[in-house]
C-alpha cells in the first residue's frame, strides 16, 4: 500500500435521475469523512467528453493518485475512465469502479436500502483502490516474419495475402511441390475453375510476391520462444536449421482414411475409395476399362464432415462428364449447405445422376467379381432397389494428418475429439489457438469448403499482420507476476496455464523459478489460484484487494 | 494507413466486424446504418441454450456492438442511406440521405428520463430498443410519438438533461477511400408460400417469430389460446432449395436453428412432442453431428416437405404431407406449426446495386468479380461482406466481414506503394 494515498471519488447521478432516488450530497458528505479521501465530486454525465475533461483536470489539480468512479456498469465506460486517468498522468490501473446504477438504484425499489447498498459498494471500491498497483506499459520488438506450415491452397493464399500486406513469409511444405489437395482433386465443383488453373494462378502470385520464401520437402520439428519471437527448428532433407518468426500459421489440412470394417468389404479393382477415384479421373487418358455404371455410397459411417458428401457430388458430375454411363449416389442426407452446392446437386440431376436416399444402410455383396447393391429407397416408399454396378466408390472419413497431431501436442496446442486443432474460442476467435501468436487456417481446425478455407486464409493473414506490422507489440508488463523468493518451482503453474505462457527461468544464476511471458499471458489468473506457495499475484486482482473489499462488506452484511 | 477512411454500408454483424478490424488498423470508419441503431437482424435473435449452450452464436452480437460503441475510430451514422457515389478507389465521394433521428448520440447519456416522462401510453414514443445498443441512444418511435401524431408534445426535449433531443437534424457527405457493402439479407416472407397458412392461421409461426418471442424472455404460447404448445411441427426449407420461387439455394442456417428451437421448446415443456419435416438435414460443422444424434432421441424427423397446412379449429392445425413409407398422402394434426424460413436477398439490393454500379448475381445476391474471391465486386474499391453476398450463419458472417476488411487493407496498401 502506498503511504501517501490521495483518493478521488467521482460520483455520477446519470443526468440527475439517481439524485431523485437518493441524496447524493449526503453520500458525498459521508465519503469526505473517510481517511485518505482527498476529493469527492458529483457529476451528471461522466460518460460525456465534457465531464471527462473536468474529471481529468480535477485529478491533476488535486494531486489524486487513486481514482474511484461510482456510476453505471464498468462494461459501458470503464475503458473511457481508464483513458481519463492515464491522460491525467496517473497509471490507468489505479482506477476502481462501483456500479451504483444497474447493480443498485435500478435494481432495488426500496430507496433507503438502495442508498445503504450504494454506500457499501462505493466503500468497497475505495478499500480496493487503496491496494491497487500500477501496471506499466512496455513495448516488445518482434520479428516481422510469419511461418506458414502447409502449402495447400489455404497456406498458399495466406502467404499471398501476407505478401500483399508487405510481410515476409516462409511457406513450409512437407511434400516436394506446393498445392496439397489441388494436386489430387480432379475438379473443384461448384467452383467452375479447374484445380490446375487455380494452382497455376496461385503459384504465379507466389513467385511474383517479393516476400514469400518457399521451402518444399521440409518439416517443422519444434518451436521454442513465444509470440513475436518464436524460434522454429525446421528440417529439410538431411539438414536442420533454426529461424525466428513473429507468428506461426498452421494450415496443415486433413487427410482421408478408409475403414473397411464399416462395409465389411475389401478394396479391389472395382471397389475403390473416393481418393482412388479422384486419381483415376485426374490421370485422364489411361483408363483401361471405362465403367458403365458407377455407384457412390456415403453417410454410412457416423462421420458428419463435408469432405465425403462433397467429394461424391463433385465426382458424380466429373464421371458423368468424362465417361457418361450410369452414375448413382446413395446417401442419407445430402449436404448442400455451402455456396453453390444446391446448384451443383441440380446440375448433377440434370445431367442424369441418380440420387437414392436411404434410412437403412444398403447391403453390398460381391459375387464372381460382380457387385450387387440392395437398398430401400425411402423416396419410393421404401421399395427395394437392386443396383448392379461396375465400379463402387466408398466414402472416406477426414482425419488430421499424423504429423499435425504430433506437432499439436509438442507445441501445447489443444486438439478436439477427432484430433483436429481446437480453436481458442470457436465463435469469437475461430482462427486463434490457445497460444498467442499461433493461428489455424483451413481444414486443420474446422470442416470447411474451399471458399470458407479462403476466408480463413484472409483472416489469419490479417491477424498476423495486425500483430506484427508495427515491428513491436505494446504489452502490460508483469500484470501477473511471480515472486522469485516464494516460488518453489513445483511446476504446478506451468502445467495449469492454458496458454503455455509460463516458462522456467534462472534467477541470480542459481535458483530455478517460474516466469510468466507478458506477451503470451492472457491474465486469466489460473496460475495464481493453483500456486501452493502463493507466489503468483495478478496485480488487478490481488488477495489484498479482494480481502480489503470483503472487510468492508462484513460491516454491512 | 493513417488518415484514410472507409465506408461500411450496413451495421449488421458482418459490417460491424469489418468496421472493427479496419479501425484496429488505424482507419477512420463510417458505419452507415439505415435504421436507428446498429446490430442488424442478429441483434434481435435469441439465445438458444437449454441446460447447455447450443452454440447459436447470437451472444457474439451485443459484444461486438459494445466494442463499436467504445471505438473512437468508428463513426456510426444511423438513419442514413447511400444515395449517390462518385470518384473511384482512394477517392470516393458518397452522398448520404440522412433521415432525422431526433436524438443526438453524441449527447444522449441514456439516463431514461425521456421514456419515463413520455406521455404516450401504453407503448412509449421514445425508448432504448434493447440493452446493448450502439450508439447508446434512445430512439423516437414515430408510430408512437405524440408529436408525429400531430400533438404539440415536447416533453422529452424539454426534460432531457443532456439536451440531446432535437427535432431538426440535417444530411451529410462523406469522402472515403473504399467501400464495404454489408447490407445483409431479408427473411423469406412465408406468406409467399400461401398453402402453408402463414398470416392466415394464428398458430402458424415462422422461425423469426420464435426468435422474437424467446428474445423478449417469454416462453412460447399458442397465439390462439395462450396455452403451452404440446404438439409442434417444424417445416424446413420454406423459401430455400426452391427453384420455383427463385430461391434455388440452401439457406445454411435453418436446419440448425430448427433443431435448436426444437430442443429449446422441449426444455421449456419436456412433454412437448416435436416433429421436423425435412428434405436433407444439414449436419456438417464441428460438433453438429453429435447434436443431431442427440436431437434424434427426442425429436421425430420426417422426410418430405408438407404441401398444405389447414386450420381445423382455432387450436388445431392439420398438416398434409406425403408419407414416404407408405407412398400415400397423410394428415396429422398439430397445435403449433413453425415454418423454418430462410435467407433471401434484400428486395432493395437492386437500388443499391444501381447507385454503386455493382452487379447482382444468382438469385439477387450481390455478385463477385472472381470466382475465388467472395469480396471483390466489379467496381475496384467496393467490397462485399456477409449475407448480402450469399447465405451465411453468424460466425461465417463475422469471418466474411473480417475478410472484406483484410481485402480493403491489402488493396489500399498496394496502392500506397
């Protein structure tokens, strides 16, 4: 606690509405009697510029060093008041607020009790203010370069957009060429551009972009450091090297997997998976035997991703266009909730693709090399339909690539139930990971179609740009701090931190202690709660502050 | 990028997301909204959580609105429409037609005196439309305000402690470097599907009606009797996947909201029976497959869209549909029918397209220049965000809004070099 406390209390009666309920001058008189209270002012409109300028002047003139505002909800104007306090030359964290409007006068009809509660609230805020501590702003310089893992369409697009924003990127791809799924897909329906064309345009943009450094046949092994200054260990061929990056974008995509147990069928020359079909369509000329009738089966596994149904729709049309013949798609619920998919579905039907919907899984048998499919067509009153087919295409499920799972766990990133990367907040920050400065884009974290993946690419590019463009990041230094004298280095906090913001450090060349990285810390306070030695203190919510509030509350309850 | 400004047309969730990202990058943003407050359609939707969150994302909207209200880089211009534009990228001149809103957001302190004193009863003529508004300003409802009914009332103006109410406000002109169009969508008008009875039978509601009812915190009751509904039917794809009415696309939101509402109705009264009539249930998306599985335990799913809804008595509706299992027409009675109306392009998109010189594409949504770029229009410097380009849910609209901001920043950065 500061020895020389000069508390200033600013009351707001909200345009006079609250003064009608209670006598503000009586509150003011009571407050003035409290120790250390240097100034008490009543305003009618503290939320407006004019009153805030007056408040700033009062803080300066009266030499106030702790500010208490009793007004409406901090949700509405706390940031404004912090700015006022700062502009008056006092640290912006030396502000404490009491919500006497929403939480008191608006909530309670009994005027006397409300007035009593308001006094308690203001008193608590004052007590808390006594123990407030300044939090200094500092700037940390960062490496203005972004590492992108995964050279599929999402990674390529993110690199191009970052290059448009004048930020350097390194694009790491484990295979020998960029492109990812663009190299495997035969078409990109409902997008009416061929994958070859898209790839050629994008590669041209990559080559033209001054700031893109492409590393193919390379892999990310490990990352140390924190946001702004990650150092990444990258393996290429037999060599290994370490480079520094300000931010990392994961665009590792997905891979497909076929499980034969679902069908009880083994793959053969006329029972193939969707990716095998894709290969067949892609390698155009050399098909020995043109299939006369092709059947797609999807929706049998419990998988609810877009990948398999979209692949069936795309390639049903692809086959029809290429080989003609009979094409039939068997599904439960056709997924059309994406841009242009309903139209694609209609195009397929117009071209003669037959869609059969089932509730009970179709029975597939193979006799003398011939495939027979029996299915109850629900749109035909459950009539039993028998379909002979030359080529059966079975669905695949989308799964995360093994190496992306391994990377996720080595970098302390969360994974979801299927092993894809888990976003920090699915709604609010859909491309942010639990670690500051590490982002996800595309199908490595969500079930997206091409256009959505491109949206993701733009969004991560912008996030990385806004993080690094200034070359430095403003940060509140030691808003949560570890007392090295109390720390016993039990590692509890390091294990508990959801953002991997706590690392080990050596003090005075001997003792190992936990150290919180200011840039990575989100100020959640979990470490302070779990620390058995009470060595960690969040400056805005220290034990002293909370106990001081409770002490006063005790007088009223 | 200092001193450059961008115009965002439309204060819905996509426009707000664009504005926030641009402001973060140092742009001066004019967020122009035709209504008296920002937030758009999603701000009027309800939370659909039962005992657990159903991830409808509606709660993101007030949060974004508060961020806009607190951001000094964003000037919110309400009650205004774009009526003219000249110049090009880097130097657009935009004419705004500003309808007077009568309450000055710069001065209003949201104290509530005006509502308290307003003599209009029972519905007040001036009020705060909902708790999280931006600008945080009371609005005058011309349908209720006595002054607009011809009376010489001046109570609110005389008593406003901040002097924020002024019945004589004037129009504006803006100079901006780029424009983002985020004018949103229109909910499909279910009356266009006359046989389903919306607007004729009191117990036929739309998904939007349910949003409004739950948003006011009420529980759903039958409009005819005030009783709790016991047997409810949802009809999917009303105004979506329907080439005959010109909407040959999937609205992408209805399956999810219908299932969330069905769960919510059963949460409200556990004995309520719910049937969902559908074409294909759209279950793609993280965690949604599990939600569908959960729904199947308590909700009956029937394949096929009913052809007609008839009113047998004020409290009984008959739904006529083809029973696919028997291949016959079946009739079932329900006490409440909810039509899952979809996303339709705004009917006035044509006017804005003409003013801005941008193209309309399939079904009346705004068109893009390049198939792989869902933001750029045929006019350099004018970009699209959100549902004015095609159907999207709330998180996707937010993402698309941010993408539009990203494209603006990239385009203006390239120009600066």
